């Protein structure tokens, strides 16, 4: 979505293509090995107070942090998130497209997603 993730200390923010801050560092990065901490479809996952949610390009919380985990970010209009120990798929408005029922779930690609029943 034209923004790059920048980590400063233990916080992250986003810069535009010119290198100017769009969102100053202020969000916790939940997993330094995860490369999907970026804006997709206008939203980016963030971690606050131990829970995951999503922000818009202005830094406003669009989906309040309430999830145990996020696997990537939005893809094809859905995001794989974990609640009460199981993964489901969330819409950008925060409503469930697929209620949590999977042991693991991957982002959608070409209309399909890999899930593990459990």
C-alpha cells in the first residue's frame, strides 16, 4: 500500500516512498520474524497491551486489539486472527466472515486458504 515498516527501538511506524514518517513509531511489533507487518488493503496489524488489532493509514484503531494472534494481514478482504485459542477470518469492519474454529489458518490467496482443523 505504498508504506514501509520501520522499527525504531521496540516500536514500529511507517514511512512513505520519500522516507517521510506517515505514522511515527508507537506500536509494538508482535513478532520480529513476521514479514507481514505492513499495510494491505488499507489496514495493518498492531499489538497493544498483549492483544492484536488493526490500524488504518492515519494510525487510528479500526479493529480494537482483542485477538491472541494475527497471521499476516488482510488478503482478499479477510484476515486470519486467533480468538479463544482458535483461528477464524475477520472482515475489515471487524465482523467475522468465518468464526474461529481452526487450529491454524493462513492468509487467502486466489480464493483459497490453508487451514488446520483442530
